[in-house]
């Protein structure tokens, strides 16, 4: 009874059509987050702490395809059968908004979404997303090469909001290969006020600081926090699901985090199978409480993405 989940209504000029939309989740009248459908992908923005401070960036000038909290992948290959055991690869990019290394951009488009308070105090949003390639010969509107089911579970609180995201990706007509690529899978781009280069802090579970130290290491979690105003500190903790396989961290002092299992080698995803990866975000006010983060992580390790 404390949740609302509604599509934002914007009065457009007569004859104008909206190409994107945004669904906003509120708890006790306060906005927690919005599910935004951009021109190229679906993502979570804005994202607020319990005190109402935004902790992510939607489309920074240096990387306009970094959209707050998002899922994407470059080097997605469709294995198209030819004769016998032979096949050829059709290569797609679902990461940037323009042609990248010769690959025109694909789009990750929401087909439908539904939200419900499945247990008291927990609100779940389930989305079905089509990974549609660019216009090409024989497919004017692009081919849907994969379908993603993305489930986002919110457990709001007075000090922190705990958000679990589970992504399940399955092929449509062809076996897929993803990677190797450094541009996948879960991405986080924090607000400028939280970046290390602007006075923020980046630390992992072992207490190591800075992107150069954290990147390439394996750790249960990392936290990015900083002075969102002159008098208020806030941040976001990122935890990959320990029940699933993922690679080492990639994190930068300029505000980007990637949870990417495809950095060093690709993965074949046959038709009829699903690739699954989960993530927990803790969006908090105040400085990092390591003991409380440990509790959140231990719970996550036992239960996984809900």
C-alpha cells in the first residue's frame, strides 16, 4: 500500500509523439527510481537515496551511452548455420549509440513491464526487453536476436535502499556468442559529486582505495560515495551475485563501474538456454558502514537475487 508505480505523463505539442518513456517508483510518496526507456536502451534513472539525493548520471558528455544503471553488450555474435557444421557470424553492438568499430548500434527496447508488491515492503518490476539489431539487408527494422527478462526488486529503507537486479538473456533464432569484450554487461555510472576525481571515494571490501587498485581484482563488493552537497555524503554499493559467475572488477576514478564476465573470453549461448547475471545495489545516505554492508552481502550470498 506504500508503493506507486506510474508512467510519467508529459504534455506534448499537438501531433508530437514521444519516442521514449519513464515509469517512476515511489515509496511513501518519495521517488526511489525511474525505469527509463531511451532511444537505444532501457535503464534505471534517476536513482535516489532515502534522503532524496541522486547518485547516478544519465548520459555524461564524455560517454553518452553510460546510462546510470544499465545492461548492454558489444560483440554479440549470431552463429548463422550454412552447410554441415559451418556457420558464419553476424556481429552486433548493443553498447554505444553510434557506429562503433564498424558495427551499427542495436537497441534494447522494452516490450512490456509490470510491477507488484510481491511481499510486504518489497516491490518487484519485471521487464521483457527485445535486443533488436540495426536495419540491415532482409530486416528493414532490425532482427530481434535476443530477449532479456530483467527483474528488479526494491527493498526501501530509511538509511538505504537495497535493489536486486537479475538479467536473463536468451537467443531467439540463432546460437549466440558474447565477447570477448570489455564493453559488457552491468554498467554503473555515478553522479559527478561521487567521483574520486571530484572528491569522492572508491573502496572495495578489503578496504583498498581507488580505481587503479580495485580494477583487475576480485572482491565481494565496491562502494562509491561522496559529497552530494556541501553538507551531505551519500553513495552506492555494488555487489555481484556470488551465486553466479563474473570476472574481476573494472572501476574508474571518473565514475564508471562494470560487472562483466566477458572480458577475457567469449561465451556461447545456445538456443534454448539462458545466460543469467545478478547484481545488488545498496543506495545509501551517509558514509559507508562496513559492518552493515557485510550483513547485506551475507544475506545476498545466501539468497541471491530475489
